[in-house]
C-alpha cells in the first residue's frame, strides 16, 4: 500500500509539473470516453433495448425472400394467408413505411408515416394517450375510413399540443383524414432511428398512392409489407418456423409464378420461403446489419480522426521558431538533488549530449514555448 501511495504522489507531482501534457491527457481521455459513451448509447438503443411495446419477447417478424435475399417484404395477398394461423399467433399485423406530404394552411412538409393493418397498435400493446387507435372495421374496405393517428412529436410540433386536434382534419397526399388519436411519446414506430409521425390504415393506400391503386391489395406480385406477429403463450419460435416452412411449400405449389422465380440467363430457379425472427434479432432490419456495422466503424474512425485533429491543433505548430530536427527530452530530478548536485548533473548531461553524433547544439529551458511539456525543474533539447 505504501508503494502505491508513493506512486500516486509521484504521478500527481509530475502531472502538476507538466500542465500541457496533463491537458493533452485529459482532453484525450475525455474525447475517448465521450465517443465510447455515445457509441454505446447508440448500440444500446438499437440492439440491446427492446422496443417500447408490451411483452416484446413474444413478438416475431416475418420476411419473404429467397436464398440470396431472405429478408424481403410480402404482398398483401400473402399476408391474408399468413395471418390465418390462430394456433401460432394471437395476431399478425402488416405495416409499410411511407413518405407523405402533410399540407397545412400555408405550407407542405414531408413526414414519415406507416400504413398499418387495423390491429397494429392492439397487437403491440401501444395505447393512444388521447383519442383511440384503429378499429377492425377501418381496415375492411378500401378508401371508406379516412382516419389517422399522429405521433406525440407531430402533435407538439405541428399542433402546439392542442387536445382539440382529435376530430380535426389533416391533408396527407391530397387526402383528407380525420385525426382519431395521438400515440404515446415513447413509441415512434417499428424502425429504430426513424421517427414515424403519422399512421394510416392499409385500406387507404390505394387512394394515397393512386399510381398503384388497387394493385397494392389485389396483386400477389406487389411485395410491399413488413409483418409482425405475437406468438401465443403456448407457441414456440420453432413451431412458428415449422408452420411457415410448410406454408412456404404450399405457396410454391399453389403460386409457382410468384413463389418460384426462374432467372432466364442462368435457368436458376429461386424458391421463396418465409423467415421467422424473434424481436431481439430485428431491432435493426436484418438486411441492414452490414450497413449498421459499417456505420459504427465509421463513427469510431471519425472519432479517432477528431482525436488526432485535436492533438494536432493543440500541438506547438506556431511557436515562433523552427522546430525541424529539434529533439526535446524532458528531465525531472528527484527531490534529493540539491542545487549543487543539480548543476553538476546538467553540466555532465550537456557535455555528453553535445558529444553525440549529429548533435549541433544543446540548451536548457525551464518551460517550452506553448507550455505543452509543462514546467519542470529543468528541461533539455538538442538540435540535430
């Protein structure tokens, strides 16, 4: 313990003697700790922390794809088949990320929204803080229920947190929709890092995307929907995967034009199948994991670059003298060196240093210009 205390005191004395070096060390540690904290916060929010929904461990996501792209979206017609699995799911919902034009009295802004099946909020266990979410009948027939749920952020930003917004009409993609509810502030959609600001029923999409029209709902070849399901308490992930392996085989036989894709240039036949993943593996979309890894690596690289740039900026770049071929060697004598012994030490040090090959001159300074090496009892430098 005595040795440890002595070492700490010695280190503290050296840090006090060299304020420039101490500053560099503190800045470097601060930047490093800050960068690591920021990266961990991002990773924790995107990978480790479950979505803010009820019992996320029961959620699974379904993807339709082939051997080259297994994590693709589904058609509405296939979704109708997938949701009829009461032994496996207590519910299956479909959703789609969309960019809408929200028109106001004087301006139009782009907002990110989701088109969702009516059971979306109920399945996730997300309740409106004001008003309500969608009813089953609002997802039965196309274009008959022009309603919307808005996010808490949009409610604050666009409507000034006015509770009277419930029942008011907003215009999305030239369609008038009645606001029926406000989502809770902690819920901003299924995609991490993407703040959803409005939700509309799937059945409104033919009107909101007239260029596609009813083909969105009627064509099995239009794949555009993500799917999230909630397993029954007695059902397991393995049972769900086994069931959808069977369904995939049935669909390949029933709809070979859509579930068996043949590439003309190679005559290769790619069979589609359904992949079932638990919520913990979908916090970043599976086909974006590589992108996320590259992004995190880029963050670390940028952080390292900023550290090097900071060190360069605080280095003695403009000290008023030529620093080329200048070698600086800090010297710190122990306290037992009195004045006479210190003078003799520096005299011998100067003689022996001048005698080294390539050394032109030697001088001693109490503090380097710029203070980067801090103050010491005496310091030396040599010019090559």
